[in-house]
């Protein structure tokens, strides 16, 4: 078979294959059932919503800080000597009352000094008495010799009247009395007493130890009150009263202190008492001080060094609403669900964002239904369905 015949054969086979394909396609098309037209239904999105209640709402300013004592001092002796008494309360964590003797220094040397000082005072009193009698006798003798026994007027010279001797004796008596008072004071200082009700945070002394004046023996803090310092932004201070810092009169705003200690959630009442002297140079925040009275009155106590959260009760808005933060969208817009399931956008005035909630000053009415679901595609006026409504906790 030559080349021409081969080409004719290939061409014939190709024509046969194409014809068979066309016949098969026609058969398949004829056997396919006709297409039916269907109406496409658009699904209406499901949203969750809340029913808004408006009314008086207090602004809460939340902060966190560490509890510290109102008063903290170092126990330092003013006299030296051997320690002969240490109170059982003078241990780390020990509790004591005001006036309680915490430590005693050996008083023997000071008692001996007291006896010696008293003896010196008696000796000076005796010498002054003798000098006074001698001065009186000298003055009388001077009058007798000058007037020949007759009573004359005039004053004898100071040396004759022994005035320098009287002044010296009086000065000696005053000095000895001052020394006596100092010795009595030193003897009193051999007992170190608690200046307030408090507890011990650190101690470094024991019986038999020799202590010297000015030596630090222990650290004490008062349990009459505790303070918490809250670093707050400048805008936060608009909502509550800080005595001496923000406009207003009377006591500072009330506060609630919360902490978890000993496996329990504890709450204490406090109040704002002041702001610290200057703003933090690095954070530009204001340190506001909260005071809690009697932090150890209940158990477990508001212990020093405890990390706590504080809610300050600020100003009250007369007609405000609280909504979840998820209900607020960009531009302070909320999605209202109206009757019939239609969604509408509404701009509101936000007073403050408080944690997971938003305090809305204006823009919402009592009974409004606000969507809290997030939708990928949303438009003003769109329809929604199966709205799940719940009441907002005020």
C-alpha cells in the first residue's frame, strides 16, 4: 500500500469516528429529560436580639490595684541595752493592739540612773534652801550694820545679798530636775509599745540580743484602714468625685472592692479619698486612692499586698440603657429589629463602655429590640427572622 492509499484510509477512519460521535451525542440528548424551571427562594437570616429597658443607670469605673497599709512604721529603740522581753505578737504576721508592749530592754541601768538623778535633785534642793537662808541672813546683817540697828530703806549689793549664789543654786536644781525627767523618759523608753492596732510584716530581734538606739527591729502596719491605688485615665475622672481634685463637695464617691482570697470571693466597701500628688510621667494616668476601713474586721481579711479589682460608683444618668458590646457597631450604630422583622440602623450616643457592656446615654427607647448577632452581609431595611428576644439585666 502506497502513501496515498494510507492517507485515504486514515481520512476515512476519521470521518467514521466523527459520524459515530455525532450519532451518539444525538441519542444522549434525545434521552435527557427536559429541564424544569424552579423559583429560587432567598433565605432570611436569623438574628438574636435583646429588649432594651431604659431608666436611671450609674456609671461604673473599674480599676485594679494592690492593697497597701494606711500607716507603716519601723520599730526603732531610743535607748540601748539587752533585750529581756519580746511579745508573742512580735512575729511576722503577729497581731497587736494599741498600747501593747512589744519589746522590753533591760531597765536595771536606767533604774540606777533614776535613783542617782533623784538624789542629785534632793541635794540641789537642800543646797538651794541653805543658800536662801544664808542670803536672808546676809541681807539682815547688812541692814543692821549700815543703820546701827535701825530699819533703813535700800537694797544691799548683789554680792552681799548672795544673788549670784542663789542663781547658781537655782540653775543647778533646774538642771538636775531636767536630768531626772530625761532619766524617767529613758526608763519609760525601755518598753516599746504599739502606737496603733496593727500587725507585724517583718521582725529582726530576739531575747538576749543587744540593741542600740536607731536600730531597726521590726516593721509594723496599722489595721485601722487600708488603701488601694488605682491608675485611671484622665477621662475616667469626669464620672466621679475625687476630693481635692475634681469639682464637688463632701465625701468621695463610694467604691466596692472585690478579691478572691482563701478560696472565697470577698467584697468590701470603700470610698475615694484623694488623688496622688502628680500624674504618672510615663503612662500619663492619674493615681486615685481608695480607702477601706477595718480591712481585718472579717475573715478572710483584705490582706496587705492582695491584688483586687475596684468598682467606683460614679454619676447617675436619668434615662440610659445598657446593651452588650456586641450590639454596638462601627460609628456607634445599633441594629433595631422592628415589628415585622425588618432591620434598621440607628445611631446612638455612648456614654461609656463598661467591660462587656455599653452604657447608652441617648438614642434608645424603652422596649426597643436590638440585634446582637453579627452578620456577614447586612443592609438597612433588610428582613430577619426567628428573633430570639431576652430582657437586659439592669
